[in-house]
């Protein structure tokens, strides 16, 4: 081929070769690139596939975890369902329970809005539409007040609302009882919970209130009946006392008349039985008075030691008859004058000492008075008075009952002892009224001890003086079988500054040489050698010291004592005041009782011709028997005695007779004793006369009689049955100067 106008073939071939080469190189390059890309792809594919597989794995674990979780979830959901079922059931139960109870239950939130309430609570508001959740407590209270749901009584509604609302504001809310108009009663109890809710309970207490009302009515009825009973008893005992006056008074007079032994026995039995009956009546009367709240205490200064002594003297004959020792131990450091009701005090002592004597068959009865340690404050002293005996005692299981009324420990056991079973009940109440207390210790067959602790005001200047025996008397010998008595005397004598020697009996006393003592105190009743025999021996040995003999009945041994050379007879139990007076009287005079020291004859029986005017006594008494009793009782007295048969006659007799003393009965026809006294006092005033002494004779012993009687112008009073001794001493006191003498008490 020619190279005609165009490139030659070689060029073409070269070009082609070059192009081929270039293409080959490109191909190679591309194929290398491809390869590299391929490899990269392969790598990427691998990585991808790895990632995929790891993702899958991850997915699979996630999936299985999700599956597990979903299982768990189901469990939880089931549990939740179960629990919520249980909670539902519990709540239902609670509500059912709250709905079943008849009491109202409600809860208010801290803003005092009602959140829940049971039917019983809602019923209070009788279905008012306003009562729904959200209503506030003050709204609720207002609704109750305004709709007449509650019975406000006389309270003003506004006031009631304010009271109820302010109740809720207190720290500890006091329950309140509401009366509803339908007659029901509810007790509202409200409590705040720690998070501020208010829980409210409305308790239905209608039955309880009704029952209480019923009880109160019954109690009032019973009290009324009891008061009526007491008034009846008091009246009866008054009615009984009047005729008893005749019985006891006449029997007393009869037993002193000239009688044969049988007759005397009859008279004394009537008197004894009459007095016993009176004692019972007095107990019943006192008890009725206490029950009816009609007993008042009359406080005045009195001497306690003397009062006890008086009671002991009264009980003496009974104790002597049984051979009991009656002992009295009054702490010599104590004052003796106190302010109190002496009569009631004596009654307490008589009951306790009387019981001690009654329930003791052998041994002793001891009354001891001291003060509770440290009890003296502001002029008050708490006394401890204990009455102790060696009697039959009281079984332990009965001790609690003996202060109750009509309680004799055991009927069978006590049938042999008389008594109403009222004594201790009265004693207990009297002691309480006086502000004290009484307790008892006892052991069967060993004895009993009754202890009264009683605070009493000390009467100023009654503190014991530091009394000293006269200087000539320094050494004392006490001879007594009884250890307690020796101890009491030792204390009393030591207080007076004496050196005291004790001897248990005559033999021991005689062991001392003559002249060892300045005074000798001898008990009369001793076992080996009685007091009189001992005194005789002492005198025969040449003993010149005064010998005091202590006896329970001094008058009965006067003659032998005098003969044995006894200096003085002292009444047992001994008052330390008397002991001191005796020692002081001795001073230096040591001579024994002179045989010519005969007691004077009673004035009324004195054979001498009386001088002076007769005292004039007017007795106003409507009861014939009682006039007779008075007449007989006063017969031995040298007085001019006249009678008036009623109050009017008494006023007339007063004007004509001008008596020195009027004995005035209280219940009389026409004009009673009070009215008659008022008229007499008026006349005295009008005529400018000195007031005559008027003494009431009364069987009344009810309701503040004493004040009543004294208020109408009388000066004194005696309760019936009148005792001769008391009457005589009143007459003796009222006798005008210069009148013929009146003995203050009958002479033996
Ligand atoms: P009573 O009138 O029977 O004496 P009280 O009320 O005085 O009534 O006494 C009640 C009872 O307590 C007596 O019946 C007796 O059983 C018992 N009692 C009281 N004091 C004593 C005492 N000192 N020793 C034994 N028992 C006593």
C-alpha cells in the first residue's frame, strides 16, 4: 500500500501498537484497580458479614432478653393483679366492717374536708344532700345546729357552733356527748393522725345514758327512802325515849328504896335492861343521823386525858367484874387540851374501849395516847390513840367488814356478846368526820388493837408545864404486878423529876431497906401480897414515907387502907394531874390518913337545922310519869320545887313564883318549851329582871337541836332520860348565893 496522502502503515501499526499497549496498560491498571477494589470489597463484605453476624448475635441476645423480660413482665402483671385483688378485698372488708358497726366513722383531710364516712355517720345527717365528700367540718357543724339535728338544750346555736369548732383546734380533743333530736346520744371522739387527717368516731351510747338515768332515778328514790327511814328511826327513838325516861328513872329510884334482895334484883334488872335498850336506841339514832347527813360536830376546847379517864371510869365496873386490867398510858410529854367535839370523842372511845372489854375474857385492855412523830404543825397535832386488848380477836377474813353496819363478825360466835353491830360503823364515820382514820390489827385468841389517828388543834397554853415534884420527894418506889402499869407510872414520875425504882411485888419491894424512898406507890390488887398487906408490913417495919395506894374502887377499901397506914388512895387509872396534885399536896406533910378523916355526910341529909332560903325550882313537864320521876329524883334536895303542866302554865308560874331555875320540857301542849322560854325572856326584858337559868329537858336528839335550844334563850340542856347526877349538878350550879346548900352529886 502506498503512502499516499496519509500515514503509512508502520505508523499506523506503531500507533496501533502504542494504542494497544496503552490499552493493555490501562487494562492492566484497571484490572489491578479492579482487583484492589475487589479485594477491598471482599474485605468490606467480610467485615460487613461479620458485623451482620455480630449484630444478629446481639439481636438474638437482646431478643432472648426481651423474651425473658416479657415473661417476667407477665409474672409481675399477675402478681400485681393478685395484690390489687387482695387490696380490693381488704378494703371491701374494711368498709363492710365500718358499714356494719352502728357507730359513725369519718375521716377529714388536713383542710377539714370530709373524705370518707360510713353510713352510720351519714345517718346522723338524715341523708342531707349537702353532706358529701368535700364538705368541711365547720359547714357540717353549722348544718347540725341549723337543721335541728342536735338537741342544743338551752344553748344558743351560734355559741354551740363556736364551741364545737374550737374543740377541733385543741391539742388533745376531749370527747363530747351530743344529744340528738331523735333521742339518741352519741359520744364524739376525734383524733388527728400524724399526717394531719382527722379521724372521727361517733359512738352510739343511748343505752348507756338511759341506763345511767335509770340508775340515777333509782338512786334518788333509794336515797329518799333512806332519808325517810332515818327520819322515821329518829322519830321513833324520840318516841321511845320519853317513856324510857319513866322506866329508867323510876327503876333507878326504886333500886335505892328499901327492898329485899329479890326486889332489888328486879329493880336493877329493869334499870339495866332499860339502859341497854337506850344504848341501842342511841346507836340507831346516831347512825340514822349520820346517814341522813344530819350529824354535826360541835367543836370546843376539852381535856382529852380527862375525857378518856371519864370513859375508863364508866367501863371500870364491867372490867372489874371480869377481872380485867384497864390501863391508861397517856404520853406525859403531850398536851392534854385540844379543840374538838368532846361528846363525839367520848363516844368513839366508849365504843372502842367498850368493845375491848366486851370481847376480852381475861387479861387486859390498854389505851395508849401518843403523837405521830413529826406531826406537830401549825398548832395541830396528829394523835395516835390505840385501844389494845387480849381478847378473842377477829378472824382475818372478817377484818374488812367490821366497820360496816350491822356487822357482828359471826352470828354464832358473837351471840354470846350483846350489841347492835353499829358501834364500829358509827365510830368509823365519826372519826372520818373529825378528819382522822381508824385501822385495826387483830389475831384470833391473841387480841385486837384499834388505832385512831386524829389531827386535833392544840389549845394554846395547854402544853404540859414542866411540873416538878416538891424538893423533899426525890426517890419513888412503884410496886405493881403489871409491867405496863409499872412502865406508865415510871414515865409519869420521871417526868416530875423523881428517881424511880420498880418492884414487881411485895417481896421485891420489901427487899429495899426502910427509908430508901420518899414516896411509895402500891397497887392494891397484887398476887402474892395485896397492897394493904404490904402497906401494913412497911409501917410495922417503921417506914415513914407516904404510901399511895392505887385502886380501881378506892371507896371500897377506905377502912382497911386507913388501918394499914396508907397515906392516900388514888383512883386507877391514874391521871397524871391527880398524881402531881397528890405529890404537891404532900409538900412536907407526910402523915398517914387520920382515922378521924371521915367523909362529910351529904348536905341534904345533914341533921343540922338548915339555914338560908330554899332554892326555887320550876319544872315544866306535861308527862305525868316524868313529873313523878323528877319529883322523886329531887326529893332528897332541900329545894322548893313546883311543877307546871304545859308551856303556858310555865310562863304564869314564872311570873308568880320567880324561880331560880326552870327545868323546861320541849314538847308540850299549848305552848312548847321554846315558845315558853321566848315569852319568859321577853317578860324579863320588859320588867328589867335578871335572866333566870333555863335548862331544857329534851328527848330530841335530831338535827342541830342543841343550837336550836340555845338559840331560843335557854342556857343548858339535858337529854332524856335525865340522870339524877346530871340534874343535881345543874341545880347546884344554878343555886343563888345564900341558898340552902345543894350537893353537886349524891353522896354514897
Ligand atoms: P357490836 O355492837 O356488835 O359490838 P361493833 O360495830 O362495835 O358492834 O363491832 C362489830 C363486830 O366487830 C363485833 O360484833 C365483834 O365481832 C367485832 N369486834 C369489835 N371489836 C372487837 C374486839 N376488840 N375484839 C374482838 N372482836 C371485836
